């Protein structure tokens, strides 16, 4: 079974997909602008 991890931070949003053997399948990092607030990050 694959697992997903998501980090919603003030400077970035990061997501990772792990395989059932805990190997990284995919990793994505999107920088965010803390001054714009979380709503700007959610809008994309």
C-alpha cells in the first residue's frame, strides 16, 4: 500500500508518495509566500 505525506508550511508545501517498501516514488515541493497568507497558496 502506498502512503502520502503532506507538509503545509509557511515557506513551502511539500508532498511525498512512498511505496509499500518506504521508497520515494514521487516528491514535489512548491514554495509559498508567507506574506500572501494561506489562501493564496490554496488558490495556486
